[in-house]
C-alpha cells in the first residue's frame, strides 16, 4: 500500500483531487437547485408529497445505470466527467429537496406568525427568517449527501473516469489488496475531512445553536 | 381607533369563526377580547392586520379601510405580540427587537440604540442584549416580545394571549408592568385572553365573545361584573363576580390608629401596645412587618423576626375596597393593615368596617339606579 503510494505519487494525488471535486461540485450544484424546489414543497403544502416522492424515486435509480445512460441524454463523450457530475447532481438534488423542505418546515408556527405579522414577505423572509432557521437540518442533509457522493464517485472507475476508484480497479486487476486498501483509506479520509468541513461551516452559520447547547 | 363593521369570517371548511362583529376599540385604550376557546378571538385579531382576510365586512383603522392598504404597510404600523413570544431563535435579543426598525430602513446604529432603550423600558437586564432567545426564561422572552412589537412605535398593538404561558406570579408582574407601560405610551391596544380575571384587570373595556363568533357584551370591567347581560356572560365572569367587582370600588376608610412595636421591644411593651392580644410590628420607616401575639413574647425576651405572623395582606389606603376587605380577612388579628404610597402604616380597619362602607356604596348606587329608572320611565 505504502509502496504503491511511493511509486505513483502523481497518479494518486491526481486521482485524489479529481475525487474531491467530483464529490463536492455535485453537492453544491444540488443544493443550489434543491433550495427553490424545497421552498416550493414547503410553501405550497400540497406539492410536498409529489415532489418528495419523485425525489425518492430518482434516488433509487442505480448509479451505474445513470452514469452509463448520461451520454445518450446529454450528448457528451462516454468518458467525460460531466456525465458523473450531472448524475451525482441528480442524486444530490433528490436527497436535498426533502431536506430543504423539512428544514424550512421546522420553523415554529409562532415564529412564522410573528414574521408574517412584522411584514416579512417573499425573498426577504426566505433569506432572513426561514433559511437561517433551516440551516441545522440542511447541514445534516449535506453531510449525508457529501459522504454518499464520495462513495458513489468511486463507481465511476468502472466507466473509466479517473479518481480514487481507479485504485480499486487497478488493485483488482493486479491482485494487490494493498492498492485497494489504499483506495479505501483515502476515500475514508476524504469523507471525514469533507464531513468535518461541513460541520464547521454549519457551526459558523448557527452560533445560536451552540448558545442553546451551552445552557 | 379600530372599528369592526359587520365583520364575518367563514373558513373554507365551513366553520364560521366570526359572525357579524360590530365593535369599536377606542384610541389610546385597552380593549380586551375574552371568551371560551374557539370563539374567534385570534381570528378577529388577525383580521385587523390581515393575516386573515375577512369573508365580508370592513375593519377600519382610524379612517382607513384596512382592506385597501398594502399588507406590509399595514403590518409595520401594528405591533403584534403572541403567546410564547415567537422570537427569532437565530437572532440575538437586541436584533430581535430591532427587526421592524431595520425592515423600515433605519440605520443599524439607531435601531440598536432603540432596541437597548426598549429593553430598559420593559425591565430587561441590558446584559441580555447579546443572548439568544433560548437563553431566556419564558417571562423574559415575553418581555422581549413586547419590546419587539413596540420597536417602531406603532400606534396600534395586537396582543394574543401574551402572558398565558408563564406562571401566575410572573404573569402578575408582566400585567402590572404592561399597565405601567401603557400609562406612559397610550397605545390603541386589543388584547386577547381567555382568562376573565386578566380581562377585568387590564381592560378599559371588555368584549365577551361567544362560540360561533358573536359579541355577547361590550362593557367596562366593573359593569361586566355587576351587570352581565345574559346567563352566558354571567357564567363566564364567574360566581364570585360580586366580590371581584369590589376591586373597582374605592372609598375612603377611617383607619383606626394602631400602637406599634419594633424589634428589640420587651414583652412588657408588647403587652401594653397590643389590642385584643395582637400588636403590629413595624420597621424604622413605619413599614408593617407582621403581627406579634402579645402573650407569645416570654417575659424578659425581646421581639424578633421569629415571633412574626406574616399572614395578613396589605391594602393601600387609596386602593380598592376589595383589597381592604382582603387585608382584614387575612389578618391574624382581624385588623386589616392600610399603608400609604410609601408603604408606611396609616392604620387598621376591621372587616365589619369595610363591609359597612361597601353597603353604603351599594345603597348609593341603587338610589341612583331608581332615580334613573324614574326619570327614564
Ligand atoms: N384555518 C382554519 N381553518 C378552519 N377553521 C379554523 C381555522 N382557524 C380557526 N378555525 C376555527 O375557527 C374557530 C375560531 O378559532 P380561533 O382560533 O379564532 O379561536 P380562539 O378564540 O382564538 O380560541 P383559543 O382561545 O383556543 O385560542 C374555531 O372553531 C377554530 O376551529
Ligand atoms: Mg386563539
């Protein structure tokens, strides 16, 4: 495991960073897309069941299948990483729509009524009241989406997109378990680091939550 | 002035929450909506700032038809306080209070300064400014709720059971401070409660609502207690309404002077001062401390805190007859203690004396009534 890292440092670091952005970009895009959809699902109550059910359905499409059919939908090259980014974005949206809607619904009825009575409306209300209060719930969802993306990305090795998953295919074809182990360790490290960053970000955005915990 | 004109609210599911409400809430006064659960109090209140749209009828704010003003303009001129305060959990106390001023475009500094000023006004420790709502007690949160509603100095305040989620002692304090605040600010207030005692204590006028959303009676608290229009109102204001109505009767009582004792006096002094076996102990400022049973001071011993009976309530000499009667009834000596505005002893009255005064009031009222009836008929 260490030997392989010593002999191929460039390969491994290139795969590592490819893995980073293949994991992160879809979650960021997914959140941007999920925010308005989640808002619709929480604002117009009747849309909540169909939207979240549809999202749940999307999430059950096998990832490998999605990676493979992407080129025919998007007209991209079969090896293009764009296929993976789009496919993983779809998963992130599927996961985050419900999270965003639930987060926005977590605003207490009293707080809602007070906000309305003070004349908050539209975007101002979303940005200043609903979204900040939803941050803890959304953060929890982002952690799940990111960590699951780290593992989904490695499947991309099967369709030839280079990232840490390539360590699994390499190790497998050469019968060297150490290389597979290296892949697992690096994936784990990456997942933990990204998870930690999200927790940190969430904390910075919600000083009020810690104030409550300290009481 | 807030004026309801044949206001009806029928919810989409067919529930008629408010049925033809006609009512005027005069400027600068507290109008209380009281009634059993589900009688349409919240619905009526929320139609004023259009959180709920009336099905028919008009609500006027002075000479403005509220249906013809934009919702946000309307709401920013109306303070709103609710049960559990509904504070923003993610904002500090100072920012919670500054919400409406900031929405109105005040600069940050001015809004903060206003916020701090209001914290002082409603009796909040300025050290709470940087705290978050979850770090405050229910009573403190409620004060923040009131401060937040007052922040932009709206002429109108709507309050929906603002004090009902706190314990009785804190509720009493909040009510007293609310009255003090109102005497300084003179807002036009509609206050919702299902507690008749609160209604009677706070209201300049009280509107009793019935389930089905109709107005049963609109009257001053004293009138409501002494002259309920029907069985529903009579039942709602309660069986002891006669006694409670005394809370609105004040009359000068002839206080009997009382020989007093102080800590350190010996048993002989207490025996001399005592009347019917009881002596009243006071401090240097002549504030009553409690009663001492004359026979309970062993000879050679001195009066000290352990000998005090503190059961009696104190009544202000210029206060209500109800308070005076309560002082007499609760006193171990049977003599009710009357104090002046500084808390110093004025003298004592017995229950019989207070009752006599009450009776003479009632006679006077009955005579007036009869005269009114004669000249009216
Ligand atoms: N959104 C709604 N849809 C249907 N019915 C409603 C709605 N809101 C309130 N009601 C009904 O209207 C009636 C009046 O409700 P409202 O909340 O005004 O009562 P309330 O006097 O404030 O009661 P409480 O003292 O319990 O707060 C009730 O019968 C209630 O069930
Ligand atoms: Mg209510």
